[in-house]
C-alpha cells in the first residue's frame, strides 16, 4: 500500500471529503490547492475531525510531487488549467486518479447536463494532458461530496472505476476501499468514463427530485 | 391501472422477459413481432411458464393498436424501421415506453460502446418519430433480459425512468412496479436517456468482467 496520497483540489467539497475519509482510514494525505494557505486550512479542518490524522496542505505543484498517487478533484472549469500547471510537477510512474465531471454548470449551464469533451470524457482529457508515463484512472463520480465529508454518515455504495490497465485500477481500488462502506467496481477502459462521469449529472437530478444524496450500487456482483 | 399492455419486439430476449414478468404479475399482454407466427410462439412460451397468463401474439401493427401502453424493446438496428412501420398504428394519447439502447453492436461494433444518436438518445429518436400526441417514456435499460426471463430468479434492482411529463412516468412506474423486486427511479426528462441508455453498455462490460448479470440500484432513496 502507498505511504501517502495527494488530493489536488482538496479544499473543494469532494476533495475535502475524500481527504477526510482517507485520513480517518489511516492514510497519510497531502492536500493540494492553488493557494497554499487554503490547502493548510483544509488540512486543519481534517485534523479537527480526525486528531490523529497525518495530513498537511501544500500548493498544488509541491503537493503533486509529494505522492505516488494523486487524486484530481477540481471542477471541470479548472481541470485543463490545473493539468497544464502540473506538467512540470507530475512525473512518469505516478498514478493520477481523476474524478472530474464535465458538468454543463462549468459554462453556466445546468448541473444535470454534461458537456461533450473532445477526447470523450474528462478522464481522457486528463490522460492526454498528463505527462508521458503518468497513468490515469477515473473514479469517484457518484459518491456524494456531502456524505463523504460527514464522518457520522455511514457509506454503503459503489465506486465505478475505469482505466486502461488492470494493475493501475487495482492500486486505486485497494486505496479507495480502505474507506469503509465503499466497494469499487471495475467498469472497463478509461473511455467508459464517458458514462460514469455523466452519472454525476443524473444523480444531481435525482438528489433534487428526491431530496437526498444519492449514490450508485451495481447489483449481481 | 391499464387493462392490457403491448410489447413490441416481444419475441426478443428483453421483450420476452418483460412479457413473462408482466403476465406473471397479472397484466394482460399482447406480444408484437414483425412476424405474427413468431409473436404467437413467444406468447405460447409465456403461457407455458404462466398457465393463467392472459397473453397473445399479433403482428406489430395490430399489436401496437391493441393497448394504451406500448413497450418498444427492439434492437437499435430496427428501432427506426419499426417506428416508421408503426406510424399508422400508433395514435395520439398512447404511452410508448422505449427501452432501446444504441449499442455499437448495431453496426458491428462493440456491445460495450454506444453510438451517438443525432437526437441525443434512442428515446429522443422515438419521441421524434412517434406520431404527434404519442407520449414517450424511457425505461428498462439496466435490467438483465436473462434474469427478467427467469421467473425463478428473484429481482432486486432499480429501473431508471426518464420522460418529459411526470404523469406519463407515473403510469409507466406503476405498471413496471407490478413486477416484484423492481423499483423505479425518476431520472428526469427524456434527454437523460443519453445516460441511462449508455449504462447498458457499461453493464455489458461488467457482466463480462464479473461473469454475472449486473443491474443498478440508486442508494440514498
């Protein structure tokens, strides 16, 4: 198992929730944010809830360099810029777990709709933009950031994982499954992120309609 | 509740399974097929498993005329042609429940990929092609035809339902939920079928990977 992971966008709702849950599961976490002080504030919030947490905040660049596994949990509006800025910080051999969802909200459209991404999905854009040798896996689109960020709320749902290499997916799966109540399902190659990303928009609609924080489970496994 | 429903494509795997489950739930069913004798054979197979079933087979045209609720369960390859042939048989006020999935298999591609449909989804193509006043709802993409067709296999999964009018969805939902073990979830307007249809391709991949007949459940409801 990896010693430490980085969460880029860790001061956002999803990143913060993910950092909190991983820290509570005993995983050392580096929170990255564009603004180092915001990253440190986010780390302090995790520490407040999980006093024994091994967590610290850094600016995105050093945060991305710090771990072999890097989660990318930024809004789609910032994904391309963030990856451009990380070009000289990410390196061959790292695993990038992309959780970006191309919601139409990025261009002032509805959060229940997605944008078409030229490469097919945000995850495929991440694969194209990441430096050579950085392996990309796509995950974490269907878990509610609000539930992730509330340690009192038990989790009981699936994380749909896409990626082109089974070994890469396995690393991400073993890590994510350290969070109790999350089961990972291998949903095939990275191109399947077209569908898993669009599920976020569908669930945002379900949340509004049913006043809940919905997630996904695959039956029959 | 409606007295009777029609299943166009009822001699195919999904249609046959749906007709079987509805008949077992006490719903009178008309099975439609391009070839009347194939429809009658399919009805006989239902009758064999559910002797008290009220089921008969007709050619697609008369079958489509026979009920206020018409399920469309044909392969994407045949959807457009079928709807063209039904133009003079469907009528204003009927509810068309479209279950078509634009799998790339329709053009000798992979069943784990979908085709782009100009209208956005197969369901939206159905809405465009159906005669004026025929209301279209989209459903039944994620339930396995094999499981549906096996009465000994208990069902325990969700059916994602999309449509532009709540009242139309409610009619479809009440009907589908007569099948024990199926819970319907309102997933928003018909355009959301882009995502629910693509889930079929994702589940076909999961089925191959995990040697199962997977389905979907929404958590948090």
